[in-house]
C-alpha cells in the first residue's frame, strides 16, 4: 500500500525527469514539505515514463503504457475515478512498485485562452489542426474539443507521432509540427517545418527550425504571416533585380543602336545598378514596418 516513504521516492524519481508533468509533481511535493529519497538507479523510458530502483525494489512513474509494461492493474473503484479525471481533461501519471499500483496522480493542465485563439486563427487561414499526445483517449478527446482541433491522436509514443506526420505527408500535405518535449523530437525532425516552444526541452529546440521565445501559441500565426511576407519580398526582390538587368544589358549591348542610335551611358548604367540594389534593400527593410 501507499506509505509516506513512497512520496520521497516519487519526488526523487520525478526530479530527474524533464517532462512538464514531472515538474508539476515536484512542485506539489515541494509545497507539501517532502524531501527526495536516495535512489540507486534511474532509467528514462521515452514516451512511457521513468523507472528507479531503491534497494531490491523497482518503482516506476509514467503513462498507462508503463502500467501495462509492469503488469499492474487499476482496481474497479480507481478505474471510475481515472475515467472521470480523463473526461475532465486531466493528465494522469501512474506510480507503482513492481506489479503493484501505488497511486494515480491527476494533473490539471489548463488550456490557455491564447491557445484557443491561435488554433482558431490557424484554421481560419486554412490550416488543418492535428493534436498529437501521449495522454489517454478521453483526455485527448476533451482537449481536442476544447481547442477545436480537426483530429486527435492519443496514446502516442514518439514513433507514433512521427508516423502520423509521414502519413500526412504521403497524402500530399505540407506538415508543420509544434512541440516542446523530448517525446516530440522525432516528429519535429520528420516534419517539413518544425517549431519548438521556448520553455521546452533543449533537444526539441536543437531539432526545430524555429523556436518561439515564449510558450504563447499566438506567436504561431504571426510566424506563419512573417514567413509568407518574407517569401513575397524575396520574389519581389528577384523580380526587380532581374528586370533592371533584362532591360539594361540588351540596351548596353546596343540592341537599340541600329534603330534609334541609343547606347547606354556607363554613368547611367552604374546609377541603374545602384538603384536596383537600393530598391531591393528598401523593400526588404519595409518588413520592419508591416504589421503582423
């Protein structure tokens, strides 16, 4: 059964994890005045959770996949509570020793209003939104409904997230992946465009092409707008750079001389090239004044 010493073991185990849910558990135990126990070994199982040993006993904390790995079962009474927690959108962490479940920890992760707004703006701009999560089906369904995602994938391991992206790419879609954790790094590497959150893990930021400086998802629609404006500017600049040369080079070569006696004065040619460079630079600088 659950004993006070188990809190210290859970504290020590979660201290070594980078997962956001682990940080929440550590904060809660710290507020209760708990102290981490001394553990003998630590193992991180990507997409599942963590396993530690103390003496001759093995303890684990993580998703219900880890619960199954150890052959532990949720009793009838707890099963009802677990389903209630999942329906209300809470993320669950299972903690046990060997094949015995010691505790189920429900963590409420409030959806930010800015996240709802960001998804709304992305959908309005024609984006198809897929939620990929390691949480159970009920939790994922609840969150997907809250943010109005087009589709959700629950119980997703890192490889599952990558496979979903492969499937979307096979359908001919260009996929942008947004992630903040070690479980997202595979999918970020596979996506056409990868975006990491500034408050996420280092590995996600290392893999991603773009890192948002905060965890405010409203920056995402702005990042898309900025990229569209930048590509438009590149095309405009290429147009102006080519148009000067397309007109200037034939005139300088004497194409108009037989008919009109016109040759391009080297001074005018130099001025035209300078104007070409200045117009391209000024056009690029105009991005600073455009509202996103």
